[in-house]
C-alpha cells in the first residue's frame, strides 16, 4: 500500500527536514558518479514517481536540496548516491510551491500558515494594508500592493468603506505621489480600480448591505478615475519599475486600462467585452489574472476567457483564496476553470501557477525546481494531472527548505 510507504518514511522525513532547516551552510557542489560518501547534514534527496520542475513533468525523478535551495533536479539514477539523505516518496508528485497572484490575506484575515499548508508558498496581496516583502523561510512568501488606488467614493471604498483596502486619489499629482509612497513602502505592484459597478453577477455588486444604507456603502454607478489620473499613476509606477494591475469588470474600465497602458487585469472582466477591446488587450500584452472561481456568478466571464484564449492572451493564476467552499490555499476549482476555458494543457496550467508566475514577479527561478531556486515545493500522493483536487491537500509542503506540513493526512493511515 502506498500509504504504508508514506507512513514508514514520515519519521525519516521529519528528522531529515529538521536537519535541513538547521543547515545554513551554502550548498556543496554535487559530485557525479563518484564512490558513495557519508550522508551530509542538511542535504536531502527526494525521489518520486513524478517531479514537475516548473517546465515539464519528469518521470522517476528527484530533487536535491541543501539548506534553503534546490541544488539539482534530474532522474533518480543521476541523483542517487551523492551522499545526501535519500527519501523515496513512491507514487507521488513533487511540484514547486504554487504562486497566488490575487489575494487579500490581510483584508480578509486569512492566516498565512493555513495558506502555506494548502500548497501556496508565495502570495501577492493586491489590496489591503501595505506590507513589506517577507517570508520564504518556513513562512509564506508575501508580496503586497498595499491599498488600491481609486476615485474618491469609487470602488472598493464604495463597498467596503474607508478602509485599508483602498486609497482615494484626487488628481494626477496626488496619484503620482501616492504611487511613490507605496513603492517607497515596499509595494511590489501598484493596483488600481476602474470599476463603475453594475455587472450582472459581479461579487462586488453584492455587499450584503443593500444599496445606500449605512457604513458609507452605496450602489453603482461608482465614480471612476479620469483618464489622465490613471495615466499618471501608470507612468509613475513604470518609472519606478513597478507593474500596474487594474481591477476591471466591464468595458469602460477595460478601455481606461488599455488607454493608460496597464500591465495586467486583476480579473477576467465580469461583463461580456467586445472582441475589439479584448484584441487590443492581447496586442498590448496585457496579462490576465483568472479569478474565475470568484467570478463564477458573472454573466460574461466565461465567454471573455474563451475569447481571450482564442486571441492568444497570456493568463496568470489568481484565485483570491478566501472562498468558503474550498481550503484556503491552492484552489482546484480555479485550476479547473482556467484549464477548461483557456484550453491550455495540464502542464501549461502547472507552468502558469509556478514558473511563469515567479518570472512575472521578477523572482525567477522562484516557481521552479532548478538549481538555485528557493526550496519551496509541495508533494502529493498520486498524480495531480489526473485529479487537481489532490493539490488542495498536499502531503508535504516545504518553504525555503523548512518543512511546514508533513503528512497531515496521517490520521487516516
Ligand atoms: Zn480581489
């Protein structure tokens, strides 16, 4: 039984992992083909039936880790006998930790360690209090946009009130100044809201508080930032080396975002968008973050996703994490919808959530299991290509060479 193999190896894994975590020495070069050498403290070779290295799925392969880094990836035959502790996970799949590009952990009070235990090792928080980059050392690697730039009274202030999730800017100068302050405070990206509201099925239209009642909340239409203010924010962000993600849900916001040259849509738009605008987005190289699980009630999101895919759009994975019906981590529903509607292969899907996201964040080789990459990875029993749901409950999660979850399903052994 596979489970007994895992059960037998589990204590070894824990012991090896603690040794690994304690080792701060730089990785030693890997000697190939030499005589067997004694196990070196802090070097761990994990073998499995499948290893996804960020680009392709290798069969009967392994990952060699030393301290906080990946040292080598290759076939089991190449990597065995190099003096590292060896663990064979058997019928399991090792993958880089997944990267979530659209979440609001602080705003939704989502515990970072829960997210990490469910397979996400890096989160980009796009709307909430500004947080300096942190983690990657046994803690969730966290990047932040800080508050979303919007018009006075605009979304999301319109729905959530004057909170840390957004900041109103009045004019181009103030937009530039605010972008400068956010970057100075550690913002990894600038987020801007271009949302007049009113799209059928949009979650942001349904605050549960009705329209015009209490707490500063009121219904659409919400004011939008004027084009020159959006342009000023984008120009300043680009000047300071930051990308701009725009919340868009319908055609007016989409047009504003394209006119200003944003880098990314933080959602596939909720309302159906005409082919002309979608084509412009693709031609301008706008990346599109999925959030299809969040938008499941939207009238136009699925059609937009399929039309964008046909036009050759570049999708990124974002799931917002705070859903009530799935664990707070990897969201298999999001993965399923992204694969289904974009028509991408399962390996492309895995690339999108790992290597592509790491490169997009400017943090390559984060999101890969290649030499020099941080040892952020997960392992699941079985083959997640056959069942994406396995990814929501990883059997092993390692962040920066430190084990943070190890066989938490052991209660069922
Ligand atoms: Zn969001």
